């Protein structure tokens, strides 16, 4: 698949970044991308789950950039 073909596909992720970029992004920035790209209303429990997942990922991915 060429780069041009990939640009025509629907996005498969609400957020995408390199590990290094993710680690320096604030949780609010990542959450903002998730919220903007969500196809439905995001209720507080979903928002809170995403924030917890962001925190876990940031801790787990330290040193892998």
C-alpha cells in the first residue's frame, strides 16, 4: 500500500503519535485529540478512563522512546 493509498483510508485511531511525542505531550493534549476525534458524545466515565489509560501508558512507556 502506498502512502497515497493510506491517506485515503479512514483513520483507525482517535490519537496517534510516536512514543517520544506521546511522552512529552500533556494528558490534556492527548485527551483533547481523543475528544475531537470521537464519533460520539464522551461521557465523564469514558473521559476518566482515557485519562487513567494515558497515565498508565506514560509510566509504562518511559525509557522506550
